[in-house]
């Protein structure tokens, strides 16, 4: 793939049967065709199940006009109803605000602090930060533009207070920069610059006023759009005019209000603005003094917004075509396949069960859509970025080139922004190229997350039949919780359910408290605190705090989520380690060859667990094979630990330590070790292992957990004809049987 190849996304991502959906496609060729498929296994490998996508015949193949679409990335604020006066009567314009530049040079483009410029009529005004790190002001003139360049180089991470005055008729300009001391060795400075334009300033634009960006339209373009966003924080923004000796406040923004929304509050007359592309709120401002690190409790210090030139919340592409899902369509993973004759794209979407159905199957597979959002279009392979992994270029698949060329598709929650600050939001309103059925993860040379999880679909089709289970998503559980889960007797996770909300954990807890059975068939699950806003279901928020396996840490004062106000970081740090619900929790990661599991003596002698082992040889290693990293335990792994909340009645069914364990290419997560940092690799630490765990709950429910992201890669080995698949199937059928027996016994 490349920037000219066909790509797209479906909006919304999760739908009911009978819903109409919009498909948004970028196609550089004159036309393309579309077909809809129910997805199954999609990864080609000699030892993998065959590709099993099924055409949805009720939705006919169609032809469509091809149009290339590119997104304007970068966040900014836009004020539409700001001008309630006539500029011809204005004697003086005064703008004041605070700013802190986080990438004053090296952005590759001019950065706009504000703009109202009408480019066609060449009227308006704007203040920019140039590539040389210096501010310059531009306004309309009787012919062309006036431009004033200021001599001072703006320092990175330094707070400046701007007082900017323009006399439109005379053309006099005054810029005052107050430089706050950035550290104990610096002194306060006041810098004044006075200029006289060679004519009047034509400032009377009817364009929206844009803060931290330029005034161009937001609509998608047919070619790549250069970002114009200011990288940094802006705190407060006040616009005043003087006419006939009387001062009048036009705009007075307090960014500390309505932090959980995309609205900025104007205090003088209600001319509120809107934030575009999700800049970071709940961040420290110029007056933060570290007395309060929770923005929900602070009286001051949180009046800033941090804008980034690679922020993206909604690609905003035009709809290429629509179709209505058949009302009889069963829940599952689906895709629109678009084909322009030279390139194709499978654009995924998810169909959820009809809520009014009279009966539901006993089993539900939980698709971790929040994990897919968190990893969406990650660029950890990009050696041009500050945060990256050294990778093998031979493992880069066809999507790699497109992600490198199409920067307008955004970044993930694992990438730092261009200015080096950490990401906090991710969105599904864009093409997500690592959420494709044939995606191969560049670090492991195999599928990860979505393409790997499709093997669970084939497995369940094989074991239960197409009607024997439902497919549900993180989005649904986050919105509907216990009411949704109580329909089912057995829940099955996918390979990497890393990003639950508080409400999701409550929902799982309620499910288990009521006698439900849960199969956690992955690793590194239920790890990061995640926020989700049902009013903006495409967006999730994660804040990396002081612990956890992470590629960056957010600075002090930035750890509380803007959507909910809750403390971010690990659920473990919040007192909700996954061990308490699922018996195991994350402990290590590695990129080398994985490991199999050895069965414990306790498991062989346990009456119920021994049933799980039927069909397995007594001395057999479980999963010493696999489609990813060569074994069932690999990538990120979890272990049994009473100190972290594993229930006391839990049984260790198997562990990698009984099968040789992991190599020194596996290392402990940083929350697992303290000073001195020794014995932190696979052969030196007893903490580095995958454990298979089983326990029963007080209400006749049960949990079975496997402790590895790569379990599914072994499950699918040899088209499910292996001991991992046998063990998983045995547990699944046991759970269904025991759940039905418990239901029959219930009063």
C-alpha cells in the first residue's frame, strides 16, 4: 500500500442489524467497487487456518466514484460568532493570552497562535511562530499583506504572556512579551516591540477566529494538507477593542471551564467556541504551583489547553456511499471490501446483537475495540520519531508504507506527539490500518490484536456453530454493562483486552458475582485506566502515569483524565489489579521466541480440572508451537500472584516454568521490580512466567485464564488440531454445561 492506495473507515464502528452505515473511502482512481463480508481467519500461513471470510449476499456489490481524501490534522479552537462590531469604527485592538511553545522550531511548518485571515480577500489578522522560532504578525493591507517579524527567539517550554495591540487606522503595532522565570536561575523579563505599518491594517475578516491554528476550512482535501497547528499550551485568551474612547470586551475565554467537553467557555457574552481534533485538556497552566495535582479540585493552575500538530479526533471524510445492514444479520466482525482495480482494503466494522431478541446464546466473545483504538496506527516502527523500537525492516507489511506516507491518519496512544509530549486520546473515526484482517505486526512478523482475534471467531464457529455465540464489544460493555452481560452464561475474552473502563470492571465483577463463567484467553489484560464518553463513542482517553509498561510518562499534574476526572495510570495502582477478577496479572514482555506450558500435579489430581485435560497426553507440553513467536506464551504475559489479589482457591493448572521458561529476551515490567534492579530477565526471575489458572466463585461461577497474548496463535496452529485448542474447547464446553446446570438449580 501507499498514499495512493484505497483506504477507508466505517462510521459508526459498532452497529445493530438494520442500521444504516456510512462508508468513507479515499480512492485515487476513477471508480471502485464494494462488497461486504463476515470476517473469519484472514492471515495466510502454511500452519494457519484457511482464510474464511464469508460474503454477505444480501448486500449487493456496488460501484462508486473514486475521490482521494486527506485530513487536516492538528488541533485548534474555533470561534464562529466572535465579531459583533464594525472594524471601521475600532481605534485599538488588544489581544492578551499566555503561551508555552513545546516545539518552537523544527515543526516543518509555521505555527499559528491565532488567525482570522480571509485568504481570498486578503483581510484579517494572525500571529504565527515561524520555523526560525520567532513570532511574526500578519494582517491585510490595501494591497496584499502587512507583515511584522519580531526579533526574539521563543524558548521551548517557557511561559510567555502576550499583550498585542494594533491601531488599525494608523497601522501602529505594539507587542509586549512578559517572560516568566522558568527556573530558579532565571529572571523576569519584559520585552517591548513597537512597529509602524506602511498603511492601515485591514483586519475586518468574517472568517471564524481560530486559536492555535489557521482559518482555513476543516473539510477534507484531495491532496495532503500541511498542518498549521501551534505545538504548545495556550492559557486564557482575551480580545478587546476600543472605539471612541470606550473599551469593549469581545472575547474572554476561561479554558478551565467545561474541561470534559469540546467546548471553550467565553465569559463576557457567551460567544463560546469549539475544539477541533481533541487537544489535551486538564493540563497545567502558567500559574500551576504543584499544590494541587487533581484538576477537579484545583481553584487555579488548570487554565491551559495543549495543542499538537498531529492531533486527530475525526478525519471528517465525506461519505462515499451508505448501505443498510440486513435486520437478520447475526452479530460478528464484518468488513466492507473496496477494490479500485490496483489496490484493495478490508474496512472493518462490528455488528452487535439485537437487544430485543427473545433468546440469546450462552456464550459471548468480547471484541476489545478499546485496545484496537489504543494501538490504532501506532508508529513505534518509525525511526524518525523520538519514541521507537528498532525493528527488522523485512517484517514490515504492506500497511507500513501507507502509514509512513499518510501522516494524516494520525498516531496511537503509544506514540509521542511531534513535540515530544505524550498522547492522551485516540479515535476510531479514521482508517485504522493495523485493524485489518491480514495485518502483520512488524515487531513479531505475525498478527496481533484484531487479525489474531479473528482466529477466535473461527474457533467458536467450529465448536459452537455460527448461531452458538454472540459477538459483543468494549464499546457496548462500557455503555450497557451488567444489563448486557447478564444475557450470557459464559464470556470469552480475546487476546489483548488491555483497556477497560471502571464501569467495565464493575460489569465483569457483577457477572462473576452472579455465577457467570469467564475465559480470559489473552495477556496484559485489564491493565490501563481508560475513559470513554458515550456522547463521543469514537474517542477513548488514557493517561500514562508513574508506573506501567509504557513508552512515555505524562508530567506531574497531568495524571487525571479530562473526560471523567479519575486518576489515570494502572488499574493495579488504583486498587483493581486484574488478579482479583481473573486470577492473573501482567508481569513481563518479550520479543524473542515464546514458551510452552507444563501441567502441574495439582491440576492432574483436581476433579474438575482433570476434565479439562482430557485428550492431552500426561507428559505433554502445552503450546510449544504457535503462529506468533513460535509458542503459546509470548509477547506480554501474566502470572498468578496471591499478593496482587489472586483468589486463595485458585489452582495453577500449568506454568511456563515447568516447560523451560522464557529466555532473557523477556523482561519484567517496571512495576514488578524495585531497587536494586537485578534478576529481571527470563532465566533469572521466577516472576517472569505465564500461568494458566482456574478457580470457582461463590455463586457456582468460574474463571479460566491463560496469561499470554499469543495463546490464540497456538490455538489456531494446524487449523485448531493441537493441544491448546483441545484444552480451550474442553474448558468452553465444561463452562457451558456447568453454567446450564447452575441455571437449572437456581430458584
